[in-house]
C-alpha cells in the first residue's frame, strides 16, 4: 500500500528562520510528487510537481527537492504569510489516484 | 480563467439523510477527483472521473457515489448519512496532459451531520 509520511506535524519558526519540511514515501512506480499549500477553510493550492530523483523546483522562498525515497520543501527566510499547512502527495501509475500525507502545519511568527 | 467551483459551500444534515454535492472543473479539464478531508485522516481519495467514466475509486463504502456529466461537471452523493461523514469534501480537476498532472482544488463543501 502506498504510504506518505510528513514530518514534523507542526513547525513554529521565527520570521527569517529557514527550515525544511520532509515528505517520505513508500510507493511502487512513482509517477509524480506534488506539494500543496492549504490555508484554513480553503482548498489546497498547488505549488510544485517533481517527477524524478534529483529534480528541484523553486518559487519565491520555497524550494522543493526529490530523492528516491523522500522530498524536502525548503523555506528560506520565511514570512508570516507563509503560515499554512503544507501537503505532500504522490501519484502512482496512471490516472489521478493520488495519496496525500497528513501535512505539516507551519507557523511563522513576526 | 475561473477556478474550480463547488456548491454548496456549507451543508447541515441529519443522520440518515442523503446529500448531493456539485463540482464544476476548470474549463478544459476532463478529470475530476473527489476527496474527503478530516482533521485526523487528512485528505482521503474518494473517486476520480474522466470523460463520464469512473477510473479510480478509494476505500469508501458504497454509500458514497458520484458521476460526471458530458460537460465535465461532477456530482457526488452520500446516502444514509452518518455522524462520521462530517468533513470537508474537496473536488479537484486536472488537465491531464503528459507532464501536466497537477490537480487544482476547489474551496470545498463543509458538511456537518447532526
């Protein structure tokens, strides 16, 4: 069974304090790994897709990387507006059957 | 470009009733997926439709069903509601072209079962 584990469950950072969120996965035949951001009461917002080990993508203060067993979401010099729950998801094989992790709740304090 | 829309945004039902939720995907997207989100379980996959056909199904009881129309709009139905069905139900659409598989989510329907 496909498994996605995110750590830590919650993370509190001071504004400007860089850190990383982890997503480890156990799947057979990874097609893609996705990162989403979710604000309270809203649907997840797409951030990145990673397809192969070694791939990296960046967007503003966020950088996502992928290895054969895990992905990291690096947050550089975070701001309070980066506070949200960050979700990792994997797609295995064809079609849109996606397994999500529980998420990491990030709080950035001014 | 309009995003994914879901109606209604909020619903309150009582045990034993049934409910129908609606989702309109982004224009041009033919894949629509449904998820249930609860604090303890996170997002759990319900089912996915493509061109009016259910292609994937998660591990939910038969009380949960869905369908997709020719214009790609989708509905999901939950019959004989239970207290544990209280959740945020999210719909996501995808363009599904090779290398472009990301899903775009709607705001969700918050269902409360009393």
